[in-house]
């Protein structure tokens, strides 16, 4: 899309401008350093002027370093924005290798994820995943795995609303991804919830009183009212008071250090959420979790960041000693931080949850934005239709290779789909299954038109034996079928089965499959059963809720040809013998 190319060009210009500002900032810092050295030589022997020079230079360096870090952060964000747009161009051309594939969320026992290739290399998850945080990624996986078919219209509205906000989505991702997350949200939340205050309440006023007295003592020293030894004694008193709490303060500082880098970065993310206008109720709900009656949450996080930045000056060997000696710095900022934690720490969990929700929905919205030709299913709660789809294709198959199919399934109906090997049965099953999953997520589906009555999906398409569980393939398959029967007892499901009872002989397979299909047909569920066993097709002649469909193949000029089109009736052309002969196996 041209918009991604335009964004790249704009951000490259901004990057060049920031590079110039960074160079200027570095030169200014070098100049201040050289001037400080020159001033110290000039005032050599004049202790008061040398101390004043050092203090002024330290203040100047703190300001300049802060400014330099702000410019660096802006450059980091711009660099991320360039990468984001470059990755989208690659994704539109079929390359999604740069995105996490969700391998850790694979679950062979899940109701559908393994069969429908939801996770792993070139999976559905990898195609849609644009999350920038660990918890956002986990939330996206949870949404997919939930099989939740409720509130789809609200989900659709949220995705439609967010899809239009490409600048917000990309800025959010860039800011959220600017700092590597080394501590989990769970650890951050636990810190804020479980911290026990240890700094006494008198530190609310003592550091201020001590600071005023320190100013008076310093002035007295510079005006020659007191000696250097007396000035040093006052500094020692400050260090002794601070030293009483140094062990606990150091442990507190270590905990703060572990979470601050990542948590601090959330200020910019929250600021984006606060200042965006949303129409969808679901997005407004997410936004409300970072709302505060008195003050913006981004400002509250900003306060925390400033306190931590001030607190961490204790780690500067020279400055830390001076600050604690004259301002009781550790106790001043430690008390402030504990006050912030007491007032706002219990809200941190809902702030981080809001970020995770937006992160997950950004991925869904990005997918919708990248596929403007997809359609949002028309939802219905009445009528016989469960799923009606026109020109449906599997969304992960390249557009120039995909073959469309149109179909309509009704309540309590089961389709028995037969077909030759490689004729398209399994791809069709996954197309239907994925369309249901996408519909339940609120996503547009890969069809020109769709009508959908919400329903959860359950599958049995791939069954693996387990050496660890000492289960045979056949037993594993039976266990899966038992799991399906138990699951659909009290709830209608859309059932997708591919070649059941593969682990037994033909006669057993036919009899068992017939009985299983008859049992399914007695439930309130609906579904598709693919098979090579055409004897199962006889069931459709005995029951008005069973229907036969097929995919076939033709042998033309000694070559096998597929049209991948779903057709009513029973397949008459099987190709296993032909393929074995063609490959010189027989």
C-alpha cells in the first residue's frame, strides 16, 4: 500500500533531522565539559569557587543529558516506525517471518487451534500478530483460543474503529516496543501491591527542614561565619541520618530499578490512549481503565518517573554523597515514592491491562486494514442459516493461487464431504473453520459476503499418538472423539472432522464412522465430515439432515487436474492408484 511507503519517506526525513540534533547535543556537552575543566584550572586553589563550579557543571550536565536522552528516544521511535512500515510492506507480499509465530501457545488438546494451524511457522497467529508487549501477545493468543462467540458486534465495531486509526496504531506500537520488557506485568503489579512502607512519617517534613538548614550552613561557610570542619560536621550529620536506612533504601532502589525502565515507558503509551477519541464502546471501556477523576494517568506515571529519576541520583557516587549529606536525598525521594505507591499502586494492574487490550486489538485492526476487500459477516440470531459464505477462500493462501467456494450450512445439518487426494477437502475444512474463528474474533472474513449465526467450533483433523502418554494413534483418536461428544452435550458446536477412525481396519472404520455420525446427528450441533469412505454417503439417503458434497479430480492427457470446487453429491473419481502408478510406486 502506498500509505506505508509514504510513512517510510516521512520518517526518514525526521530521522535525518534528529541525527543533526543529536550531533549538536553531543557537541554542546563536550563544550560544557571543556569549560568546566578550564574554570577549575582558573579557580585552582579557590575552594569556594571550585565547589561552585562543580555544582553548576553537574546541574548543567544533568539538564543536557536529559535533553540528549529525549532526542535519542524520539530517534528510537522514528526508527521503530520505519521498521513497522517496512514490515507491513513485506507482510503484504507474504513475508511474515519477522513476527512472532506463537509457538509457545500451541496446544494439541485445544478444541481447534492445532487442527486449524493457529500457531507456529506461517500460522494464522503469525499473519496477524503485531503486538509490541509480552502481555499484548498473550492477550491476542487468549482471544483466539477463547472460542468466545459472544458480543461479536461490539468486537467488529472496535476493530472497524481502530483500523482507521493507522497513525495511532503505529505510534502505539513504536512507543510500547521502544524498551525491551525484561520484567513481566505480573511482577510489576506484585511490586506495587505488596510493597510495605518503611520510611517513617517524620520524613514528610524533616528533609525540607534539613534542606533549609543546609542552605543556611552553606551560606555561613561561604561568608566565613563557620569553618570548613564545622561545615563538614553538618554534612556528616546528614550522612548519618541517611545511613540509618541505607540497607532498606538500597533494596527498595534495586526493586525500583528492575521495573522502572519498562514502566516509565508506559507513560507515552498511556498518553496516546488518553488523547485518542474512540467511537466503539469496547475501546471506550479499554480507555476508561486509564482514566482518573483528578489527574491524567500519564501525568501520574510521569510523576513516578520524575521521582525515580531523582531517587536514582543516589547512584551517582559524587552527587549522591552531596545530596544525602545536605538534603537527605534518599529519605526525601523514598518517602515520596512510597506515598505514590500507597495512593496509586493498586491501579497499576488496570492500567497495564488497558495497554495489553489495545495492543492485542491493534493486531486485529491492522489485519482488517490490510485486507479492505474482506467482509464483516452479517450477524443473525434467527433463521436456519449457521454460515453462508460467498466466494470464500483460505485467508493464508496467496490471492493469485486461491480458488473461491460458496456454501451455506443450516441448523442441525451435517455435510459428508468426499473427494480425491489433494482435491481440496482439508483446505476447505480449514477455510470454514478459520472463517468461524475470525468471525468470533470480530474480524472481517475472506469472502465477498457472509451471513453468520454465532457458534463455537470444535475439530478433529489431526491426531497424534504420544510416546510420553503411552497412547496409540487409535486410542488418541478415540479420546478426541469422546472429548467432542462430551463437549457438545449441553452446547451446540460447529464440528469439523477429517477422516475419522483412521487407526483401524476398513470394516471397523465404516461401521464405527456410521454410528458416530448418527450420534452427532442426534445433537443440536452442525458440521462437516470429510472422508474417503463413500459408504458413509449412504447415510444421507436415510436422513434429511445429512448431505453429500465432494471435490473431484480429472485425468486429462495422463495428468491429474483439480478444480478445487465444492460440488453436491458423491465423489466418483479417486486418484490414489493413479498417483502410485505415476510415481512408479506400483
